[in-house]
C-alpha cells in the first residue's frame, strides 16, 4: 500500500479535484491530509470523507513540518507527497512503483522525484498545477539525480532510516 500525503491550506476546491482524481486513478492506497488551519470549510469537508485520515492543528506550521506529520501517520510501505493543487492521471502511481522497482535492482533508492507537466512543459515548482500529470516511467538511462521535488516518492523505512521526524507534534 502507498500512503498519499497531502498538505493543504484554504484551497478546498483544488483539494477536492485532487482527491477525486486519486479516487478515480489509484489503487491500493490511503490518503492522509494535513490541514494547515484552513478557514474555508476544509476541515468540515474532510470530516465527511470516510476514506481520508486527516490531521488538523491550531497554529500554522512550515510545510516541511506538515509533511513530516503526515508521513509519521502514514501506514503504507511507500509514501508519496502531493501538492493540493495537482490532479493525477491514469497509471501515475503504478509508474512510480515500476520505476522504484527497476532502480532498486541496481541502486540503493532513497527517494524518487518526478517531473510535473502542464500543457507539455516541465514545471519545476508548484503553484496552481491543476491539470498536471506525471511523466510515464522513462528508461533507466534517462533518469537523472535531483536535489528537490514537489512530489517525493519514497519508502517509509527510508524516511525512518534518515531520522523520520524527531520533533513532537504541534
């Protein structure tokens, strides 16, 4: 199972579109949504979603801390962090698993990072990415090392190996 961790703040309509795309195009997953003190009804909506575990807190925290809170709660072997303003497409998660499997045969894999596309152009950072999709699995000789990703995919054990999140919950 893969845990999909999504952090959100006051972008309920984007979040709804992402959740719907995950439900439509994804199998064998759980969703963990970390709500950063939203005031637009996000918390109320999340309370009605039986297939989403959500975390709320009373003061805003940096997104990296929110990601760690979500990953800490994740129950899957794999974790994928998505931005709340994305939508996934068919086979997106299967492609990540396939790429991880291929690479892990010859490399010690810590984290995969994907290119995000919009209208055929590669985007390097987030920001209203509605309609983006993940690139199909490339041949292993086309894979490049990167030092940053909006959408990291990794194993929970790799996260624990590098220290997980030693900070207490806010």
